C-alpha cells in the first residue's frame, strides 16, 4: 500500500467516524513522514551535532549510545538524578521499553531532543552546560547571504501603504525561510505574488486583521517557531503591529532550552535584534525600534516549560492558559505549534479548525508552512484539488495556511 493510498484510507475512516477516534500519528508506518524523521533525520542530526563541536569522549560515547538506541533499541528513561526525571517519567510511562517507532510521533520527537541535550551535557554540571548544540546552524543561517538580501528588500516596503506592508509582512512571517517569498510587495497592489497566494490552502488573514484594529490598546501573544532567518520576519511583523497601533504590547513566547534544532530561545531573539540593528536602511530602523520596545516592555520575551513538553495545547497549564486568555489574539507560528494546537492525529482535513481549537482560551491564529501530515479546516473543493495534483502537499513546505478562530 502506498503512502498516499494509506493516508486516503485513513482519511475516509476518520470522516466516516466523525472526529472521534482519529488515529494518533506514529512513526511505524513504512514510507510515512514520521518514520522518515525518526529513521533518517534524527540519526543525521546526531552526526551533525557531533561534528559541530569538539566534544570529549563522554559526550561522543553518549551520542553514539543515543544513535544506537533510536536506530535499533528501545526507549530508555532519563536518569533518576536528572532535574526533570519525574516529569518525563510521567509523560513516558507508557512508552519506555518500546521501540521509538511505536510511540506517538509528537512524544518521540520531543523526547529525542531532550535526550540529545542530555548526551551533550547541556544540563550539566560540566563545561558544556548551557551550550546550545544547534547554535552553529542558527548562526550560519543568520549571517548568510539570504538574510542579507531579505533585509535589503525591506527598503522597498518603507514607502508602501500600511495595508501593503501588513499583507507583505504577514506573508513573510508565514513563509519564513522561503527565499522566493520573503519581504515582497507588488507596486500598487496590497498582495503577495500569485505563486504565494495560490500556495495557500486556507487564508483567514482578513479575520486576523479584523481582530486587530488600529488604535486598540491590545496585548498580542506570539508563540515563536524557528530562530534565525524565520524569526526575523516575525520580529518585523511585530514591529509593524506596534508601530501601526494594532497592539500596545506584544509578548513573544520562546523555548526555555534548545529544541527541534532551530526553535527560538531568548538568546536567538537577541541575536536577531542585533542582526537587524546592524543592518543599513529600513532593517536597521526596525531593529532600533524593536530594541527600544523590548527595553521599554512593549515587546517582552517570555518562556514556559510547557513549550518543550510533548503535549497538545489542550493540556496547557493554568498559568499559560490565563496568559493566552488575556491576549486579544494568540498567533502560533509553525508546524509543531500547529500539531500541538489541533492535536497530532490524522484528522480528516475537512474537520473544522474552530472545532479543533474550541478549547483554546481566546482568539487564536495559526501561521504555518505545511511540513507534516496533520491538517484540519480545509474546504472539500480545496482538498480535492490538492489530492488530484499528485503533489506531496502536506509535507513538502510548498503550501501554507493562515487559519483563525475568533
């Protein structure tokens, strides 16, 4: 059975049964995206991290042991002395002793990164404590030519109307690392190019802007995804929201420790702000405003342990729930946040987005480039067109969505 046939059969089963019983995404389906991540991406990442630092024998042996475990072994718990042993023991009690491929994909991915940090000594004690194993990859991207070109492109937006800038910056934040879909604006037209528009499988951007009228004394929460080249357009969009009065205050939620290779932490926010402030022209002016906004508190970076938990947002703790309830809108960036928002299950794609996010404690928007199988909220006609295209549209990063539940 092919991947496409298998997924289609699963879609039909879920559609027939309603939303109850949608299967959890596992990594044991041959040819599936999840299995590819566990069998190929994770082993390759271990080798890349090992080559990026002059780790000593202890770290090298721990990385080798982790590689053996995820390839041919069973899931092992953290050591009893680890600071978060009890938390992970509760989260993983049903999964320890099983193959990594037989555990829920969301849990397996999250636990893999926790174990990788353990192997390199991130949590210490020792000389590698607090050293981000993914920092070389983030820094190389941030200082690359692609970012340089995208920052220069901001100059063209300086003279555009507020509506044009809003559209261009929202789409730049949506597409993140797509070099051909960066900071773009068409002369006289408040829209991105046709290729970007046609690649949107859902577009609730009009609803998003209706929730953020200019002049409102609103607080907006933005839950970041990746650092570097993808975080810069998020920050530029935040600057626009503050400058145009769509928000009085923006809280940028980031990860408390390294996660999913390139996920943003506070240090990554500062690196991006420095990159902006050092740039000439409009990028430098934006960076200067954001730097002052952070110092003044109208832009605040905040984090929470839940952002590195293998749990859906439906299980968020009460303190985080209150933060999102107090925001006029919470914008969730990226694929992982989307999976956690709607649940990492093989829902039928036409299950309403509003239904899957009804639990969320306030208005919520998802800005996501599609890089995994999970998706909801599609019109049947859109789904039919995508399926007929023969493209690997769910996982290739060639399509995106803006979905909003007021």
